[in-house]
């Protein structure tokens, strides 16, 4: 993992800072936890705003299993790893720092005597790095909880899919199965019908569609198979069939699933940041206002950790917006301090 040297972090000795860091710790204007589209985009905006920024990234971007990124204008088909590499390069170009590590703990900053400073956060990473952040951006993304079908995880991101806008074009006109593994299964089957006429909904023993849904599925020519799914058949590194517990075999070229979107909220929870369940039951995420501010002052969130359905371009756009909001918040605090000091002259 790469670690560039900080260009201009605030050392306790050379820059007065209200959060009084521990000796040896570096203080950054902003620490961004998570270096996917959201975190990197925020870090570029903050670097360009002449803020000292550290991105700590564990390198588990959600779309890494996919061959290429789709629906990102001018970057069509770029490998997800290459997108991250280029994004990191842009962060470095504007004086930011990228640390390949996982943040394990975060807490409000305290003085050497243990009293709260009232501003800032202390972070500890799994490589032993300790840093202090005046403001914190959580861009930790989410983990896709996949249905527990043997062989399915290995195909995730290639021919086991969830997102028509990410993969639909690539599987157009193919024989596509939809595994009922989430609350949106019928919707997914009807949606993927836009990309192919050959859609089968595998209920995997779940409740049958309502009468209204059954009519919609029939009207669009979507087959419904009720039985329990036992596994997948793969030939020449390509999905070949869905196998049922009763021995039936249904040939498919792609399988759509509905993972539970499990936002990485561990750090948010350590700080008491509010989270909420998605209204459609897709998963839990960090709650923010429209600027990306969480329920805890000084802590922002962007990307999938606070918006479960954000795609790459949306996550990057939110990162930019939240980066600007953090800069505005820092600017307001600095302005208050400047006016106070001016008045006391
Ligand atoms: C298979 C698949 C294919 C996809 N294809 C597309 C596509 O073609 N087009 C598209 O627009 N979208 C696609 N997406 C969606 C896309 O992956 C997300 O929109 C995007 O990754 C969200 O960006 P993010 O920055 O919020 O999170 P991520 O990109 O997931 O980045 C979060 C980062 O935070 C890190 N992290 C988490 N916790 C910590 C911690 N404690 N310390 C340090 N680092 C931490 C993670 O390791 C990770 O690197 C796809 C998703 C999947 C699952």
C-alpha cells in the first residue's frame, strides 16, 4: 500500500490548533476515512481548497470485483483499481496524503490531562498511525451481504450482479435469472426486462408474488420458478445454470441478486453518529443533512456509507459537495477566531 509523505500537515509545534494534539501526532484539517470515489473526490476538493488532508484507505472499494466502471462519463470501462490509482494521484497532486491502512478507532480529541478539547478527533489505524483531525469525513462505503448460495460469491461482479446500470448493457439479450434474495426482487425482475426478454425469477422458496405482481410478471413474460436454489453451475469460467434442490437445472448466463447493503458504520457508531434503516429495507446507513453533516458536529459522511444506492459518479459528486461544506465550516470557525482576536487587539 502506498503512503506518501505529508506535504504540509500541522505539527503541534508550528501551527496553533485549538485541539492540542498529543506530542508526535499530526493534525490535519480533515481526515477522510475511505478512499473510494467519495473520499478521494472530497480530498481533491479539500486539497485544492488548500486544506491539509489525509485519506486513510483500507483498499476494499466495493466495485473491485468488476472488470470495468460504467456510467462514469469519459471513464467508461476503466478498471475500478485504475480509477482508485488515478484518484489517489490527484489527491497527491494537491498536497494531500494517502495512507493505505484501516482506521480502527476514533474518539473526540482530549488534552493530555484527559479533558475534551471540544473540537477534533483522534484516530488510530491498524498500522499504529495516530493522527488528529479538526474535521472528519466518513467515506467508508458499504459491504454487500450476498445470499448464501454455494458458488455465488466467486461469480460476484462478473456474472452475478445487482445493478442494471453497472452491468445491464453487458448482459443484454442474455438468459438472466433473478434470485429473490431481497425486498426488491420482483422490481429487479421487471427492471432487467428492459435489457433482455429472457428473465426468470427464482423465488428460492420465498413467498410468491402478490396477485398484482404475478400479473405484471406475466404481462412482461417473466417466468417464475418457486423452488429452493441449491447452487450454481459454472463452465469455462462462466455461469451456466441455476441448480434447484429438487434436481432441476435452469440454464442462465447471468444471475441478478439483491444483496443487503451493509454500510460500514463501525466508526460512526464509536462517535454516536445516528444511523437509519433504508425505507425499502435495503440496509442501514449513516444519517446526514443535505450538506453531508452527521448528527455529531465535526463529522461528515459521503458516498455509500450515507447513501446506499449512490453509484460512482454520484458518490464522487457527494464527496465534492461535502468537501466544500467542510471547508466552509472550517472557514467559519477560523473567521470567528479571527474576529475575536481582532476585537481584543
Ligand atoms: C460488483 C459491483 C459493480 C459496480 N459497478 C459499478 C459501475 O459500473 N458504475 C457505477 O457507477 N457504480 C458501480 N458500482 C457501485 C460502486 O461500487 C459504488 O457506487 C462506489 O464504490 C461508492 O463509492 P464510495 O467511495 O462510497 O465507497 P467505496 O468505493 O466502497 O470505498 C470505500 C473505501 O473505504 C474503505 N474503508 C472502509 N472502512 C475503513 C476504515 N475503517 N479505515 C480505512 N478505510 C476504510 C474501504 O476499504 C474502501 O476502500 C458497483 C458495485 C458493485 C458491488
